[in-house]
């Protein structure tokens, strides 16, 4: 297990390098000159040139890439072109709001999604199944933007129970995490249901029933445990996506997260921030994948890595 | 349910259940975009500049009608040819860190701003100054290398606001994270999307009436409106015109509209055929119904343009009109040899309002057989394809829809960057590539004197000639719209889309 982990960790290095190169190339291929945006609307051509030199953007691309890599390896992500704050600080103050929102949304939506999925599978073709799947389809179909405004209208404007947006107390989390998690819960419900239905046809489930294992144990112990492998894969994927920050949710609820930062940075061609964010998102995905692999082992001891 | 009916129902909801009274005397202002920085000499967007007026002040500034008023200056004198300005300063002002405001502070600031090595983005405001002389503790003399009649207006621009020299020495380049000024509020915190300032009890005009001011970026306009309805925000500047109807009937909210100094136009690239032909340019002007433009693009909250600059700028004159007249337009097109029309494309920044405007123009111009292809450009792309073009011959732009506001409140910055022959991109914004010797002479004449009457004469000439020359399709001047809770007084929008919050107070 340990040697497997080390191997996996080492294997991520070329992936990270490739990602870094791709991000750098992509960012620098975007049309638009950051020096122009930094220098300001009234800057003369020579001012813009001076700014370009000051930012190091007049160097050749390979040279810039090398500088970028050397600095990144040392943990220096540079300074935001827009706000002139260090990139680490800029991302730091927005990361936790996004992480907490993601974690809370994932917890309730995975739990609820699993429950609905299992119930639907067990009661297949009966009203709980139809009810659950209607909920799931609605959850996937609600545009989060519309749902968010609807919730604000109901709970903030009409009832006055919850703040319209922003980050702070637990009340601030309720509407954004609900809106964010709804789609995940719906996907999880549908996914769990189909995984469960597959498992129900397996011989060991029939055997368990035949030898008189109580139905409750058949469902929650024998079936769910085996259905968990694809479900965990799905959770990992969803988690990775959500950690990138939902631009729609963060906009509607004025959530100070990394999704909004990325959009703002792209429109300002804030190279250092874009590069650092995309690198961070890739690292998150790599880390989550690793976590998912470890969970596989924990869930199913039969899986052995060599 | 559409967004609109949803919002209407939310307004009805508030009417039934009024939100509770605000306890703390904190003023929260909800704006769309994030601030970009806190160093007034190095930010380019109106929102950041105007927010910084809470903390900083200039030698001169503007009142709510954009009239130039002295702030840290008491008075000024200039010589006849506008090359020397002697400014008397206030005696009773201290920066938030206790440093005295005096002539040395002014010199430190202006020298810092005009030094090209500092790469400050607002340098052009003072780049004509060749020497800042400290005459005595409270008198400075600015010596210019060329006449510049709009000097005082430039000093009123937020980019020329005065920073504590002690703070500049202490923080250097980090000054934009530790702003220290003379304004009514002291900087507290600038987080991901929120700027917080608190009352300066030693403010030289007397302490403000609210404890704290919080400026929060809330990108979604429906959410900003909800914040007003729940009392989470008290002031929402630049309120979207299409949402006005929703809150108009709410007794707890008020909406204020007033003319802005943001004029919208379509620049026609005079170097490109057929826009090199004045008759074609005039025909396009006659073919567009400006009243309809105002109704469609700005929900009627807009006035048709009557000059190259809006009425709110100093030295504006009514330069004439291009009343909607299709017969005349067709006749001019025929005289220019384009009775069968032509095809061209129009560029603009990609946003809802610009798209609406371009679609409207497409429909209007189709009436004289001009076939318009709409090309929205993302900001970075626009910067590259329009504003970074090195030589006029390389310019691909044919028509460009946009707006301009002169944050100095003066005709100079409303005309010179846009229509002086040499001010084409990448240096300035003459994207019409318009050149007219007489207009150039009038613009240059106006900045070579500080005498208001002479400047007025020059600007009248420039406006009338440029109007007749029709480098643009003149469209309209949009209104400002601000929404606020009824219990707040003293918050105003400025005609350049900034705002004044210093006199804010709660009426309870």
C-alpha cells in the first residue's frame, strides 16, 4: 500500500508539469495585452512598453516560462497584475469560502442522494421510486441561477429569515449550499439507483437472501457496499468540479470564492492569478483521485494494488 | 416564471412584510464589480476611484452636480497663458496618520505621480507639469512645460488625490494596501469583495454622520436589489433601468435619476470607405432615431445627444441636430453614390446593453440598405483589436459602439482624447481616426489658455465643426439611476457614474 502510494505520488509530477505548461501556453495565447490593461486607458504607447518591461512580459515566452517554473517551485506565485496583492494572499482569502461551501454541499447532497437512490432502487416501479426520480430530474433541471434568485426572494425578501448573500455565519451557507448541492444530490440519486439495480441481480445478493439474511442487511451491507465503488468515483469527480468554485452560485450569492476570482482574472488577463488557480485546481483533482483510490481499498479489501 | 415576474413578486413581498430597521449606523453600498486597487493614482475604473474618495481628497474635487470645488486647496491663480498655477492650501488639515497636510505633501505627491519611472496609470493627469515649487508652507506653484488650460480640472480628478507622505515613505509600492488620506473615513479593511472604512472623527469638515461605510461587490443585479429590499444595503448606484418598475411602488425604497456625462456614440473609421465620405457619415446620423435608441437601450432613461460632449460637461453647447429623417438619409447616400447601401460590421464590448444597442442600429440602418454585422468583443480582445493597434493603416475597426465619460468634468477630456487628429490608438481613443485641421486647432487653442471665455469660444468652434463633420453616429446621453432605502439621505451619484457618500446620514 505504502509503495503504491509513493508510486502514485511520483507519477503525479509529470502530470503537474504538463498541466503547468498547458496552462502557461493557454494563458499566453489568450488575445489581449495585460500590459495595456495594467497601464490604464490613458497610457501612451511608451507607458505600455514600460509596464510590459516591468512585468517581464517583454521577455521571450520560453524565458517567461522558465521564470514562472523556477518561481513556482519556490512557492512564489507572484503578484496579481490587477490588485498588486500577492497571488497567494488573493487566492488564500477566497479559498476557504469555496472549500467550506463545497464540503457542506457535498455532505448533504451525497447523503440525500444515496438515500433517495437506494430507496428508489429497492422500491423500483413503486411510488417512492417515481417520487425520488421526479425529484432527481427536477434537481438536475433547475437552473441554479433561477433557483438561487427564487430562494433569495422567498427566504430573504419575503420571510426575512436568511441573508441574501455573502460569507459569514451558518445562515449564509444555507441557500448557497442547497443550490450548489441540489444538482449533485440529483446525480447521486440516479447513479446510486442504477448501480444498486445492477448489484441486485448479482448472485451473492440472491445467496444472501436465500440463506435468510434480513432484508435490511442485504440492502445496506451486501448491496450498498458493492455499489459504493462507482459511487465513490462519482463523488470524487463531483467534489473536484465543485472545488473549482461555481461561478453561478458565487455570483448570485455574492460569495467571495475562487470561481469569481477566476472569471475576474481572465477578463483582466491577470496571468499570475489564472496560472496559480488552474494549477491549484489540477492539484486538487490529482489529490482527490488519490483519495478515491485509497477509499476503494478501504471499501473493498479485495482490491489489492501491486 | 420569468425573471421579471419573479422580481415583481418579490417587490410585492416586501410591501407586505417590511424589513426591520437597521440598528448600526453603517452604510452598505452594493456595487457590481470588485474594486481593482486602493492607490488612487494607479486605478483606472470609476468604481475604485470614486470609492477612494471616502479615504482620499484632492486639491480640488466635484460637488454632486460635478461643479469644480476647492477641497484641500483654498484658491488658485494662473498666469495668462496657462503655464503657471499658484495654489493656496488649507491650513487645518491632517492625514489619518497625524501627518500635516502642507505644500511639501503636495509636492511629494505630484512629483511621485508625474515621475515616469513609477509607472502610475494616472500619470497623464499631471505629466505636463515640469516643476512643483514649494513657495511657503501652504502655497505651491506648478510650472508647466506647455500651456494647459484644464490643469485645475485635472487636479480635481480622483487620480490626483493626495496621499500621506509619511505613509508613502513607510509603505512605498504597498501604499495601495495601506491607504492613508485626509478624507472623511479611515481605511479599515479590504477583503475579497468588501471595502470597509470607518468615520474619521478629526475630519476637517467635521465628522461624518455614519459610523462605517461598507462597499460590497455583488455581481448579480437581482441580488443587489434583494439587498435593498431586506435592508442589507442602503444604496445601489448604477441600478439597472429594467428593474426600476419592480421597486418603484415600494415605499421603503426610492429611485433617483439624473443626467450623466456618459455619451454613447458609434465611431466610424474615417480611414475606411465608405466612412471617408462625410455625406455617408451624415446619412447614417439621419437614419438613426435617437429617441428610439434611448427608449430601447436605456428604457427611456437617456437623452438624445446634441453635441460631441454631453450637456453636463463645462463648455458644452448645443451643436445642432440630426433629426430622424430617412428621406434625407437616402438622398445623402445617393449623392455619395451608395443608393444601394453597403455592408459593414460594428464592434462593441460584449455586454447586454451593447448587444441591444447594436441590434437596434442594425435594424435602423437596414432602412437605408446598410447591412450591419454585429461583432461583440470580450474586453481583452477589444484591447487588442482596437486600442493596441500601432498605426492607423492597421486598424480593422469599421464601426465601434461605445460610451465615454470625462472624469475631469471638463470639455478637454471629453474631446481631446477622442477627436484630436493625432490621438489615435494606441496613444488615445480617436477610434474614428478623425482628422480635421480646424477642429485640431480649436482643441489645441482651448488648452493653451486658462481664460474661461477664450476656452469657451474654442470649444464652441470644436463642437460645431465636429458635429457637422459627423465622425460618429451621435446617439444619446444616458441617465444615472441610483436606488436607495428611504431612511438614508446624503448619498448621490456623480454624473461620471461615481458616487458621493460623505454626507450620508440615517433619517431616524
